[in-house]
C-alpha cells in the first residue's frame, strides 16, 4: 500500500514539474481574490514584501525610494486590491496590479494621475521607453525582466515615469528593482538581508508544510550550519535529539520564544523548545548559527541563537481544524479558535492531541498541547499581550544500540527484541527461570518496556507590554513564569539494587537520616522525579536619534529545580507487578538547585553613507549564580572506607558564581550595490556550565568555570529578481570546554580522579551557503532552495584518560560533527491550489568518539510532500480546504543517524527511522 502511494506521489510530482516547465495559461495570480492578511505597520520596504508574499504576488519597487515611507497595517480578510488600498492609504505611495499579477509601487507624483492609459497611449509610451533603455544597469535589468515576462511592459512604463520624476538623481545611485515570488521567502528572511551576521529564517509557509506534529527542532534541519538529528519522523522523543552547529551542541545554543528565554535544554529539569510550540502557531523561526546578539536573553548560548516567533491573533473571527493519520497508528488533531478584533482586543486558543505507537518496539506517545494568546492594542504603537502554553507529555523509551548490535543478523541480548534498526525493548516479561533467592534476579528481566517511561507536564505564562514613551523612545518588557513537573522511570536489576541496599543498611542510613529501607524483591522500579519553576523579566528601551538606534536593557531570572532518585519494590519483584510506593530499596539523590541570572546590555546601530553602511556595536554583562543543597549522590547517604560501609556526608550545600561583566560584539553591513551586501561580525560569549546539576551533584566539587567562545563571521549576500543567496565564512575559538577527564589528586601522587574539568579548547572554521533560485524557464511555477555547510571542528588540546595518560586527541574532529552538510529542494506550484516539494538532506562522514576510531558513514535522506486545495474558493462554511501528504525518508534509508559521543569507549547510536507516510486534512471556518 505504501509503495503504491509513493509511486503515485512521484508520478504527480513529475507532472507538476512538466507543467511548471512548459507553463500554464491560467496560472496568473488573481488580484480580485480574497486573502487573510496579517501585515504589520512598518517601513515600506518590509510592508510591501509581506503584503506581496501573503497575496501571492510578485512585487516591484525601488528600494532607495522607499526608505522614508511607512505602510499601514492590513489585518483580516480583504480582496487583494482592497487590501492594497488600505496598505497604501495616506502613505504617499501608489500601487497597481497589472494583468501579469505583478504589484508595482512607487512614490506618488503627478505622473500617477494618469494611470489609466488607452492602448494607443501605451504604445506611444513604449516607444518612448525604448529610447530610455539604451544604457544603465537599472534599464538593462528592466529590459531583461520585461523580456523574460517577469515584469509586464505596463510595469516598466510606470518605472520609466518614476525615472522621469527623479531625473535629477544620479542613476548610479538608484536602486534596481527587487522581485519576490509567491511562496519564496523575502530576502530579509531567506538570506538575512541587512543583518550583520549570517541569519536565516524558516517562514510560516515552510513550517505549515512540515509533517503534522513534528518537533520544533526539526524546523532547523534544513538550515545551513545546523546538524539536526531526531528520533522518529516526529522527533518527539526527548532523549533522542541531537543538534550540533559549528563548534557547539544542543546545550550550548540559546532558544528564545517570543522574547522569553527558554533556559536549559536538558531533558531532566530543562525547558527544551519542542515542549512549547506547535508548528501551526509559529509565524517564523529565526536562526543565527554563531554571531550572537547582546539584546537577546540567554545563559546557555555560546553564539548560536534561535528565536521562535508565534503568530499574532487574527482580526477576523474564525476557526482552524486539522486531522492527521499516518503510520505507527498516528492520530493527531489540531483545532484553533480566533476571537477576531473586538475593539482592540483579539485572541486565540488552540489545542492539539497526538497519539502514536513508537516506530520500533512496544510503547506509545501521548501528547496534549494547549496554546493561547490575547492581545489588546491601545494604538498602533502600544499593546499588552499575554500568552500561555500547557504541555502534557507521556512516552516510552527505546534503546540506543551499538554498531555490533546494529550489524548482527540475530538478536544479541536476551533483554532485547529485533535486529538492526528495529532493536527494541521487550513487549512481554521474558521467561528466564528461577534464581536461588528470588525469581526475577536475572538482569535481563530489566528488558521489559513497561518501566521505561517519561512523563512531563509544563506550564508557561508570559505577559508583554510595549509602548512608545516619546516620539523617539520605545519600551518593551516581558515577564514570564514557568512551572515544570514530571518523572522518568528505568528499571534496576536485583543484583545492583542489593549491593546498594546492603551498603546503606550496614552504614546506618535508616537510623541516621530517618529513611527506612526494605530489602529488594527483584527487578526495581527506578524513579527519578523532576520539578521546579522559573520566573523572570526582560525590559528594553530603544532610542532613535539622528542616524542612531540605541538599545539598552536587561534580564533577570530565578530558577528552582528539584530532583529525587530512588528504587522502589514491585509486587513479587516482577517487572509487570504493581508498584509498592512505601518500599524503598535504596536512595540516591534528593536535592534542590537554584540559579539566578542577571544580564544587561547596550547596543548602538548607526547608519552612514546615505544608509549604505550600517554599523552595530555593543556589549552585555552576564552574572550567573548557582547553588545546590541536599543529598547529591550515593556518598551523601553512605560510603565505603577501608572496605567498611560508613555513614555518608549527609545533606550538603555548595554554590559558585560565573560572571563576566563585559562581553563585546560588533558588526557591519555594507551595500556594495543595490543587490549585493557584505557583512561581518564579531562577538564574545560566555555561558553557565552545561549540565550544571550533573557536575555539582558529585561529591568532589568540580573545579570548573563557565565556557567561553569568540565568534568571527565574514560574508556576502545577494538579492536579485530570481535569485537570492548568502555565503558566510566563520572562525570560532571555543575555550574552557568542559569534559570528564582524569587528573592527579592534589597531595596524593599517583592517585587519579575522573571529574568534569575545563580541559582545553576547540576551534571551528568553515563556510555556510544558502540560496533560493526561481529559474526563468519555470515561468514562476517552481523554485529551488539549497544550502551547503563545510565545518571543520577540532580539538586544540589533549586530555587525560581515566588512567591519567594523554588520549592524543589534539587535531581530532569533534564527535558527531560532519565536515559536510547539504540540503537541496524543489518546490513546484503549477496552480494556486497545488504545491509539491521534494528535498534531499546529506550528512557527511563523522566520528563517534574523541579518538576518531569509530566512523559513522555518510547518508542522504529524502523527504517529500504534496498539498492540494490551498487557495480553493469557499465551500459552504469552509475555506482554505486542503489535503497534504507527507513522506519522511522517501527511499527508506537505513543507517545509524547520530550518537551521543564517547571519549574512547564503545559508542551507542540512534538509528534513522524508516519511511513514514502521513495524511493531513485541514480547513478553516
């Protein structure tokens, strides 16, 4: 059945490509169509681009002539021409849409008073125009656009009239036209036009084309610089995610949601972004692989920052509903209700429910997710907005596997089922016989899946206030509160539990700490509970004076995190037995950690040379206080001295500060021409040690400091009528990297301890390219997107093994850090109501260990989708009725997709999930 679906999809896609290549007579955008607009009041350059993209039009205007104009907001349902009139009302701009569907805009002048031309008059003006098109870059480009059919002759006539009105202006300084397509991103989004760093965005159209219910991390996998690997087609398994970018991993990237810093991305006690977003509510995902921005709040970023921006409430009352079904018994529903504009008040609430089986082995995924936002606008410049996210998640674990297990033709363990990529936990309790003491003492009884679960419940509330205090001073502040609760379970064997039980009983733990213990019955229920809250506030001012935009402000946050870890008995010691909460076999952890973050910043952005040069300069200060109190690990309960168990250290309190009051950044963008820019940036970054709880819950206080990096970027970008692209070169010096390594104990020669340390540096350099191309021969019906990353990330220093000897890793490549990444995609839009895409993502060869002996092969995975119905007229109460088919891993690539890395031991991997098909039906009301 799946094979037939794939064959049909490929046949349809081939037909689309042929249609695109040879064109269609009725494919022009309809200027009388009704569109749901969401365009903010902004500079004319951005407002025109947003309007044209949402209306499905190409747009032509001169950038230089737009710098002093501001377009109006257009929110709600309008016919395109009516929306255009509202956009340009009283702005000093005029626009029209000729038959070819190209929106043409220019400053209003006397030449605009006679736009309705007779055919005879048009012929005369074209003759005059031919005289004007004899020289000059702008004229040659206009001639080319007219010849290729991108711009109608009427549009060129209008452009020529604008030239007459500005005849005194030096033609060498005039901007050439800029054309954007119906679905292609604007240059500001696609290649970061105007940015001092390499900043790329994922647009709402792309987000809505992704498989329904995917993790928010997967939005990054098609961007240059980001190596994103997730477990399963949806990527919802919290311990199955891997992100590397340049020299950094997931824990060294800053994530921000609508101005709210997401804190640590740790699965235990953190706030990973994928818990807090549904694709349907995202308006944009904006990623900077390494330039840093002092304005954004983050205690984890060493350069890379990703902003997730949700949509604003609509001005129109309505509802959206999506239903998705797919393989592995996937069932997902999404519903969203909009209030519309009620005298300045608007809001929405959405709910999604995802249920699925795991793609390998027994177990399920159960996710219920709510999002809500309300907004009240006092005027065009002042508003208050409140948002809420609630996420309730439950799933089962699946095992990581070694290469030997993956390549074995038979199951390699009595505690596992399946072979190759399908190795999984057992769906039934194995029959392993009866031991001498208890029935379930064999460690392979821990292979039963039922006690391998993850449960998370998260609530996030944010309130944002923004206003213009004066004509030149703006203010914006966001306060937020997050509550986290959950637990994880993994079984513990009888033998391991018995050793810890015997030690704690012999040491006197029950009497000394009033913690009763019960002898283990068999397989143990290993409970780890997590919880806590975060609360904070950001505040920022923006001051406009002359050619300067000065930004200053700060961020404050307090976070409390609680963790407990112990082992509980089950009835009969049976892994399938009922839990006995009152029978604790041993204790391991029970502590609270506290974090306090303070950040301030100052940044000046100035424009020079008639706005051709933009310079940014600023700095931030970051003060991070960490404390932990309670039972940190085993030795706080009991320890062994001279072979004899003794009582442990008891509850402990430790703390440390990580501060840097001056972290500078600088950047510049220079317009070499009206279509090309060069940019450069520099930043210093500092972060709280990643995995701080795992470092500080050891008995020996780690001798560590925060990690540091210095990031350099140099690049060029172009924005042309059918092509935009950016090429960035970067270099990163990453110091004080934290790793677990062996060192000699002070005062005890020859005795080696293995603890976390700042053990050296990493350097990374490379190139990142991204581009979008709309070939003329596709006649505006298709475009190609591509990106390429070459990243060389290596160790600059050696570290010692647990035995104290050097490992010899200097110059080695970082684990799971491929030198080559590439993505290429073709999107076809032969009509307003069909869009299809096929994309291939290549991940190059890399290593799984520090010593670079365990090679991970390169691989390519192909995804595809086709959507039918977008743009279809209303059917009764329904509008925008659409059906989308998504296929992940189209050609069923079978490989080990990523690893968590190891120093010199056996590496364990997550396999790539097989081909997965899902079907989504959606409509608006």
